[in-house]
């Protein structure tokens, strides 16, 4: 049975009868975002005021008022995912909406494609390199044609993509209201292990070893050698977890984007996302976005088997040596991501 069908079956048991997603988020003069507590969304909440692109329908129209039956069926799944996010935001409002005012720096992960009216919030370790490549093709106006011809290093150069924080407040208002906003998520602990493996077990990531590895070893390892303190290139996963749950770490500075929570990177309780794609159904969800944008006939999401990909089985092994106390504390850090995006508590966890 397909993952998407399993998700529909699972979510249908927990979804409420009343749909309660917001009509669209936009920023006020002081970057104060609209509340998620809005009236019920109708089939086409935007009416006829969406300006069509060159005579075609906008991605928002394609999503909320689809003509094709295929799009309509898929839209049901994404409506359920939106409901899951908004329900979680309401149920955990004290935590999820602790900050009622966002600053321009909170918008730096939202990549804008003017030509196709798309806004993509990138989450590291959730296929964001390939999505950035795609956004460069979409927004490049012919400069690029094949996303896989774009080097990964070039895809991560901030100047190659325009982000929402670079616009004026009225321009931000317009785009948040009129563009299709989407993000991709992943099982939180699988994403965390993927970040650890990439940043702390690969010898070439010396910048992370120096910036974070040395700090983690200094705080979490007793009797650390001078070599380890100097190089910071042999951080154990247990030490990484201890660093993440250490209150001093969270007071000192925000988490690095590679292990920051999705709700802190993309602010889904302040910004209404029209689509929540999942790493587990990456190709299907990504191509749905491209179909809504009207480019699926000539552009597909890059697919290739990555032998080093972090799997659920691998994640289970990494957590074997984590104490139940630390597992419980770590789950609390990422709890909203689990709830918001409908991920079950992992069976390998020993929560207190």
C-alpha cells in the first residue's frame, strides 16, 4: 500500500469534522503575522482576485479549485495535512505561538519564485539541495534547464536565490497572500541523525567541527584530550544529544539550521502553508507542486538512489545508547514537529 494512502487512512481517523485553516497569512507593518484562528476555508477562498500568470491559472487556484480530478484527489491529502498543522498550533498555542512577532530574519528560509508565484521554505536535510536547484531553474528565466547540472555548492550560495526577507513589507504582504507556500518535512529524529552523520562524521566538514564539535566536546566529554578539544572531529552521538538538551545551549544561541526544529525555521503557526510535502513521499509530493506550477511537462524532481541516506533502521541504532532520560528530553525539544506533521512516537524510544 502506498505511503500516501496509508497516511490518508491514518489521518482520517484523527482529523476533525470541521476544517479550520486560515485564509492566508500576511505581515502587518511590524511583522506581526495573522493568527491561525480563522474561519473555515472554502473550496476557493481567494475568489477571483488572484491575478493569473500570463492568462493561466495560478498555483493557488489549481490547488484550491482544481479542474483535473487527479489534482482534486491529491488536494484532499494536503488539506488533511494542513488541518493537522492548524489543529496542533491551536492545541499547543502557548508553545507554538510563543513569539507573536516575527522579524525579517525569520523569513530568510522562504525562497521566492516570482514567475510561478511560489514560496518554498527550505529545511536542511529534507532534500533542500535539490529543491534549491529546482528553484534556481524555475526562477532563472532560462539561465538553467537541468537542475542536476547545478553543483550543490552553487545551490547553497544565498545570492543565487531570492528570499522573502529581501522584500518591502507591502511586497511581503502581497506574496504571502497570493503565492503558493510550501515546505517539506521529515521524521524528526531521522532528520537529526542525518544532520549528525553529515556534519560530525565526515572529515571534510571542518567548519562544523571547529564551530560546534569543539564546543560539544568541551562541555560534554570528561577528560577530553587536547587533540579532541582542538579538532572537534570525533563528536559522539550521545554527546550531540546531550548538547541539544542542555539548557545552556538553548539559552546561548538558536540551534544551527541543520538541527533546528521545522516549526522554528518555517513558522507554520504564523505562516499558512498551502502544501506540506514529506520526505517519505518526496517524489510524489514534489511533482505535485510542479504540476500546480504548470511546469510538470518539462521539469521533474531529481531522483536518484543515495546509498548513504539515513534510514529508520539506522536511526534506531543511533538511539540504542541514549538513556531514556535523554530520549525523553530530546523528544520534548522536537515534540511539536512530531505532532504537527503527523509522525508517531518512534517505537525504539524509551520515554519516561
